[in-house]
């Protein structure tokens, strides 16, 4: 997955797009179109080796339980596997599915009851990285120019999205994230996620690599 970035002298570096690395882009494109999230992601082919948990999830925040059920149903109909059936929790209502390409998606709402009919609207998309040390990784990204919007000690951190961003970047403890998703925390190989940098390539403390956004990358003559 690739996350492209943009730069602003006022806001610094910010997330601008997300590209999933998949084995079959055409099949993935059909899935994500049916799921209803194709406008939030890009796709590129990759045969990078991965086993187990890839260390991240993409989360959809929606208006109510019926909308959660609608997105979960659309994903399953398109070929996704249910990792956690949609159900009520202390924080609201949600479920977890895994796309055919292996990407894990969590669909949730803070509402426990519907106040209107189901829709296909998405309130927010969050890319949640599972990291070993939330405080250290938060400081690492802050040093790269991202603005911290929320921080809960060493448990969770969230960065302010850029004006052009459709996806918000956040950090969570890796084992806690895996537990929340209902999968073992172990995993090896590629994350299948690359976060875009504005000028230089770098790798964060947990092995998530950044690369220049396509619009900012140098062109060859």
C-alpha cells in the first residue's frame, strides 16, 4: 500500500493517498468498487512475500449499525472473509473483514442504534499502523512534519489530515491492534504498505517504508 504525501509550509507533511500493493490489481479493483471504497485507495501490482498479520488495518467510520451491516455485506458478497461479525461493543457497533488481497478492514460506528436508514456514505477512513512503541513512533513522525491531533500516552496517536487527504493516519500498539481485529499478531515479510514522502525515502521504526508521492517524484527525460 502506498501513502502519498503533500507538503505545505503551514501544515508540513500530510497524507494524500493510499495505494495497496496487491497480486492482482484488476481483481482488487473489482472488489473495492463493489465494497464502496475505491475512491479512497489506489492499487499497484506486487508479488512481495507476506505471512500473517501485515501490521496495519484500514478503518471506516460510518453513521450507524445498518450502514456497518451494509458495508460488511457488500464486502462479503464481493469475496471478503469475515474476521469478526458485526456486533455491539462498549464503544459502539462494528465488524472486521479481510479483502481477497489480504488487507484487513474494520467498519464501525459509535452509534449503538440507527437514527435513520442505511446509507453508503463514509464519514472517515483511517489507516491504523500497528507499532511496537507508540510514543517513539509518534515522535518520529512529528519530527518528519506530521501534526499530532490526538495522543493517549503510549496507547494511541492520531495525526491531523492534510487538506487534500481522504485518509487519516494513526498509530496503535501492534499486539493490541491484532487482538482488536481478531488475528494473531505474528507476521513476516512485506507490510504491503508504502507511505509517501515529499522529497526523500525513509523507513519508520516499525519497517513501514515511505516513498515520494507520484506527483512529486522526479521525471525522466
